[in-house]
């Protein structure tokens, strides 16, 4: 179940037209035909991370990759990842890395 969950997350992050639903564990639970609480419990038991943390981990990795390997603006990166508001992307990124996306790009860390 966790492997299928992680596979779905990666596929959705590569979607050329991402949707805000892709940040929701409920969306993936529906896709996998399980209850969100069950998905979370299994993810926590196997990976020691919540289902939401697994989404955020993949999202952060994709964001870092786009920031370092493309010339897309921060706004374009945010939209490509499915954020409707750039400010939400900034908040997520800064909370996870202690840097703004622009600062991260300037430092060039992975």
C-alpha cells in the first residue's frame, strides 16, 4: 500500500496540470480505495512518517529540483507543483527549509 501510495504521489507531481487535491491524503486514499486514517496508520507504521509528511517530502524534493535545475521563476515553479497561490508555496518552502525559494536558489543547496 505504501509503495503504491508513493508511486501515485510521484506520478501526480509529474502531472503537467497538477491540482490542489494532490496535496491531500484524502485524495490518495480515495485513489487507493482505503480510508485516509488507514492510509496514514500504515504509512506511519512502515515509514515512521505520516501520509501528509510523505507528500510534503516528495513535494519539497520536486521543488528543490525545479529551483536548481530550471530557469523557471519561483511563481512558475509554484504553479507547476500545483499551488494556486505563490504565497502558499513560499510559506511551505520556508517552513521546510528555513529559506525562501529565492534564497535557496541563490545558495544552490540540495
